[in-house]
């Protein structure tokens, strides 16, 4: 099936730019439908769980206490096994998993994640879990983008872009905010504003919004009041509000990850039952405060329109932080975007009441502060102020809100970053030993393992070796370190030239008194073969070493070999080169015509050419291409009326035809010579 679609694309003679636009439209449409479907699923489950003719919050409030208590636990009982047995990536709020796929896996996400995430998030939210729907929609859209990229077999760079398209489409469809969707993808997911990424992401975002408009109308996610700034002096209060948002953001981040750590590491019970326990806790809270259940849009609207008492808003800040942390920490599925908006509305509501009560002549009503604080909390938790500013601006379509919104969001981001270097998304990656702020080179180092780099050839000295022989070993050796081993070949120490310098002057006296064990540095620093090369480099830097003994993780002290700094750097350079070549070449061979050469190492390239006239009708073996022309035929594309077929590593007996094109690799000079024959 995929080959048929690929042949249609090729027969359409698409340029790469046209191809990217074509796929971005597909992703935007599918992600838009995904958002519509998950919203419908959440509404259906919510209506079934809390039936009634009024708003969802009123239906929840009117439900019997035992329904509020037990229904979230029942939802967790269903969600836990689905996530555990089918797709563990669906656990939690989802966006860090998308970011991890972009950083570490070239954007690859299992297709099943979209289905599992949709089902589990709908059940979690519909039965009262204290999470949002935007995170799941982002993960579903990203999974769609990744699946389409894998279907078309594009390069990892293109796959990442398509994942960004899916994420942008998800946010755009969730809020009817195409600009915010595009900025969310490039600011948070891609972390790259390059035009090559941005153009298809914008297209996907717009298409998802069109689908959302068509099926659900030009709805507003919130009933936003008309904004008024009463006095320029209000900007001082908005600045203070930004700092308050930063404090609440910091508390939210810390409580959330404390909860995840508690449920993952400290609570000893089957993992698939933990969401049920979390649901039971949420139900207990909801008996007194039903506002914490579900997405919470009704409560946000109450705050925006001044229908919220300030001390209730203050209480809901702490309760919502706790409830969301419990839902996600225990293993429920949902997002943190809506809870961040909820917290912002509550913070702004309480803060707005305070300043309006003391300075009524120069301050707006509390709903205005609730609206601005929604952006401030999103900025503080995600460390993405541009996305936060634009999403609130698109919700209001009111230019007058921009100035206070910018002040609040920027200050919230600045102070939140001071309190916590990591955002609510990147902290989860850091806990997985993925430091997104260290750059791609660190992540590449972490993807290279010691077992693939170390040398099993190493110099060792038995413990019982006499001093004189040790000196001869060290002086005549070609390596700076010698591992001292016992009779079982277990490392007990290490000797370098510096270790014997002081004793060299007394060599005649000590030659029969000292043995290798006496001289060796017993504070042996080793590295496991299962560790990554970044850890090895960190150990070398911390201890001023050029190499480390590699030990078997299953047998304490059993030396397998040595890993040297130079070998790690060589492996890193080869991996970077391999990724560049693979990315560029894979991107080119999926298109109809390869425009430009793929260069690798110095003076070598991979090129696609038509076959020279004297090649047609002859086999590769008969032509003896490698010997006569000094190049390798690594792939043949056969272009027929039925489409294009790629034959990788063709057999020597393959007969070259007029409709073929040859992908060859070799020295540029020899390639140019062969080109002149075509």
C-alpha cells in the first residue's frame, strides 16, 4: 500500500517543498479529526458518568457523594491495565514523551499510542480525573504525524517536522488558535524557529483549525469577558501578578513530580492498580470541592466573569495542584495545559479581588486579572512565554490585553526559571537523564554506549609482579595506564607512570621489596559496559583521566577492556557524520528527482545519475563497475508506468535498463567521470 502511495507522489513529480506541504495538509486534517473525536469521546463519557441537563460542573455537584468518590477510581481501574499492557507512553501528560521522541528517536512514535492515548484520556477525564485534554490531543496529533512520516519513509529531520505539525494541529484544534498551535510546536516541541520547520507546521495548524471549525463551529474555549485596563498604574500590579504566577508554577511543578516519584518509586503495589488509588483520592476531594474534577472549564468561566469568591479561589489553587498531581502521578492519562489555565484563573481571581478591594479607582474587575494570569501560569509552567501570550490573545482577539499579558507572562517565565531551571515538560526528560538544554551533542553522546566503543585489548599487570618488572612494563608500554589484577583477573588497582616516579630513584633497593599491589592506586574508577559515553566522559573529566577500565556489570571487578577519550570522540564524529548522511540521503531518495549530491567524508559523495548508454542491457557483474570506474552502485531506482521501485543493494546479475537510475557512491572525481558518459 505504501509503495503505491509513494509511486503516486513520485509520478506527480513533487519537489521536496511541495511534498512537505502535501503531507502537512494530511497531518493537519487527520489531527483535526482526532481532536474532534477525542472531544466527543470525553463529552460522551462525562454525560454518561454525570447525567443531567445542566452544565457539567452542576451535574457533578448534584451527583451523590458515593458517585463522586467511586467513579474516578473505577476510571483508574480501567485506564491502568490499558496503559500498562498496550502503550506505557500514554501515561501522564504526554508532551515530554513527544519531546523525547524528537530528541532521542528521530521523531518515531508507535502508531498505537494515538489510539491508547485517546481512549485512556477520555476515560480519565470523563470519570472525573483532574487533567486536561490538550496534552492528549498534542500527543495524538504528534503520533499521527510520526506515523505518516514512517509510512512515507522520510528522513529523521522530516519526521521531526511532521511530529511538530501534529503537535501544532492538536493545540490549534483544541483552542481554535492556529497561531498559538504553530508557536507551541516550534517553541516547545521543536525548539527551533527555522523556516523549513515553521512553514509546514503553520499549514498543519491552519488545516486542523478549519476541521475544528467545520464540525464544532467557531467556538470559544472560554466565555471571555471584554477586557479593560483602567489605569497605566495597573501595569505595576500585573508585574506583581507575574511573580505570583511564577511562585504557583514552581509549586505545581514540584508537587507534580513529587507525586510521580512517590507513586513510581515508593508505593509498592501493581502499577496497573495505582490509577484506581489515585482516582479514589480525587473522589474524596471532590465530595467537598467538585470543581477539581475534570477539565474545569466551567470553573474557569466563573472566575473570568467574577462569579468566584476569592477564598474559594485560593482553596482551589492548592486543591487543584494536589488533585492534578495525584491523577498524573498515579498513572492517569491527561494534560497539564488546562490545569495550568485553571490555576491561573484562580490566582488571578484572588489577586484581582485583593487589588480591586484596596485600589478600586485604578484597577479592573477580578475577571481581567484572571484572564491575564491564565497566560502567566502557562508561561511559568512551560517556560514558553510567546505561546502563552499568543494563546490568550487569540482567545480574546483584543489588542488592549497585549501589554499587561506580556508583562505578566515574561516576568512569570523569568522568575519561574530562577526558581526551577527546568519547565514542567523538560524536568521529566531530565529525570530520564535527557538534558534538552545541553544541546544535541550531549544527547548523541548518551545514545552511544561504552560496549560499542571500548577496546578489549588492554595492558594488565598481576598483583604479585616485582617492582623492577613493573617499571619495565610501564616504561616500555604504549598506554598511560596499566590495570593491576589478582589471580581471578579481577581489577584491584591501576598504575601509571606518575605512580612509580618517586620510587625510580630507589629502584635498586625496592626491586625485591615492592610488588605491583603495593604501588597500585587502589581507588580504581571504572565504567560499566552498559553505561553511555557521556557518563564515561564525565568520569574522565572529573578525575583528570584519559581512559577508564571497562567492567562487566554482572561480575564485579571483571575487566573487559579500556575505553579512551580519543575513541569516544572518534565514535561521536562518526555518529554525527552517519546521521547527516542518512538524513540527507534518505530525504533525497524518497523524491522523484535527486537534486544535488550528498557529500560525506572529504572528496566523496553519493549521487543519482541516469545509466550511461553503454550500461543499458548489461548486468552489473558484466560491467564490473567497481573495478573499472571506482564507484559502488548502492541502489537502483526502476521507473516504469506502474510507478517507481527501489532496489537496494542490487544483485550482480541485475540487468540495467533505459528506465533505471543509478545511485552511486565514490570519489567525486570518478563520479564526475562517469557522469560525463551519460
